[in-house]
C-alpha cells in the first residue's frame, strides 16, 4: 500500500531565537520521511524591519497564516518553547489548515494563560521554574530583552556539543516582549479539535519538567514522548527528535489511536544525553 504524502510542517522557533535553530532537523525530516519543512522567522526577531512596539501575537499568527497559504493551505505545526503559544493561536485562527501540532518543550497553555502565570503558580514548590527570567537584560524602553551568552549556555544549550552551544548562544537576538508575554484565546471547537503531541525535555532548565507536566494537565489530550535532553533537542539530538516526530507527522488520521499507535521505540541519538525516549498515551 502506498502511503499518502505527509503534510508539510511549519517549524516555529521560541523566544530570542530564529528559524536557524531547525537547520539540523529539516534535512532529517526530508530524507527520512519526505516531509517538506519551512522554518519561519517570526516578525521582529532581527530578520526584518518590524519594530518591537509593533510586534504582537496577532502579527505572528498572520505571518504564519501567510506561510500556510503559500504551502497550499494545510500543514502541521512544530513549535519550540514560546513558539507553542503561537502554534496554539494559529490553530485557533485556522483550524481547517492545521493538521496536527507538536510542542517541543513548548508552551501548551490553556486559554488566557501566559507562561508567567504558570511560573507564578509553580515557583513556590519549584523555585527553578523561573528559568532565565531573572537573568534577562532589558532595553531602556523595556520593549526587548536579551539572554546573556553564559545564561544561554547554562539554560538552553547545556547538553549540546560545546562548539555548537557557543555558536547558538551567539546567534540569539533581542526578543520583543510583546511577542513573548502573550495569551492565546482558545476554544474546544477550533484549537481543541487538532491532534497534539507533546515532546518533553527531561533535562530542561528553561521550561522545567514540572512546568511541562503542569501544562499537559491543564490542556489534556496530547500524546506525550519524553526525551533525555535539555531545552533544545533539535540542536542537542536532532536524530532522536526526528525519530519521534516522524511517526506522528506521517500517521493516518483514521482510527482512534491517531498518535499513540504510530509512536514506536527509537534508537538513542549519539549526541543525546543518556537514556531513551519514553512514550505514554494521551491524557484525556
């Protein structure tokens, strides 16, 4: 039986980053599964002339809506970290265009909640939930923040090869806060009908596992895979990440076990931390 071609995937970066973070994942998705991937650069992240004051979640959603249109009107979304809020908002705006969503250590938040709200809820029991926030350097007008290189190395890229971690930390750009401190308004009828996979990063220091698991509880229904990596598995262990993404991105939507039946044991990436991916069924 010939398998239908997978929908293209739009890859959405997190705060302070850019489309470059997906460079090692894109060829793996293409060569292994024939998945066409497009890594977006969100407006105002340094690749265009959008002013920080003009950045908004609506602007991000409209930008990705344009990418969806260029791809023929239907794609999967793969979102890292703060890009998860963007992916949720895109699915709410264009539910007929989004076939599935993957959150890679992503902010899968309920309607109306900002990540800062989640951190405030958890930091009493988990002080490290604050992540990089205390270390940010703010512009005078408070419209942008940046992550010092040593902080990026410690929180984002600590399990990446040393040279790769340094190169990534140096590429980080100032982040417009109006694109970071955002809340998506979501409904069960639109966002809620899209199949979701949550990829946990077990050694994450930026979005700690307690935060990731609390989001899964607040927004139930996603299948979950746990990887033994830090905050950026697409940089630290791209093959490991590809091996858990591909079954979900290429699965048939027929039948009740959309994602769970497709996920299979995978071999550990040579650049990953010790351990193996773990799977569990969706949380209803």
